[in-house]
C-alpha cells in the first residue's frame, strides 16, 4: 500500500499547523482539543519548519517544570524532519518511524507538505491489507 492510499482513506484531508510564534501552552491546548499527538510548525501551512509532539512537551516539562509552557514552540520542536512522499510504501514509512522512534511523518511533494501520516494510520492500512490477503488465500484454498 502507498502513502497516497493511506491519505485518501483518512477522514480529514490537510494538515493542522501552528505558527512558530505560538507557545507550548497554546500547542498543548490545541493537541488536547483536537485529540492529536503532534502538530506541524509552519508559517504558511505548506512549508514545515518542524514538528512538536506530546512527548516533546512532556520531556520539557520534566526537565524544567511548568515555567517552560510560556516558551515558544520553536525552542522545543524537532526541526530536522524525516518525511516521505505519496509514492512511498507503508512498509518503508513504518520502518523509518520504528527506526527513528517517532509516530508522525509529514508527506512532502517537493518542498511543500501535502499530508501527515501517523503510525496508527500506517498500521491500520497494513492490517487492512493483511485481512484482504487472508481472505484471498482462504478463497483460493476453499475454491471460491
């Protein structure tokens, strides 16, 4: 399965972004409100500057306490993004996420972001694929 197919199966298209001038407190509120695990930091919604996850915020809280919540997201976000394209396979994306120990990956087309996939999206797609393969094999064995 390709990333493009995963994006098409998602209930909402597009990517939620947050301005680099936002605070960690604002980011945490948005993550909580939208019930998501990470947000892309971008000035224009198309060109990612970084990604900020729940884990990033928790780590900073653990190090510095609640005072960090007034800091800007740029000081905590991961600026070195690992991304994929719509033509990448679900397996290669899952491998990159597993190797890098992260759960969200921007989908890029050149310099522009066109989507965001999570490990949950990839696992769901892979399980669907395995289920279809199982059904096809059972059909072959039973002579359907």
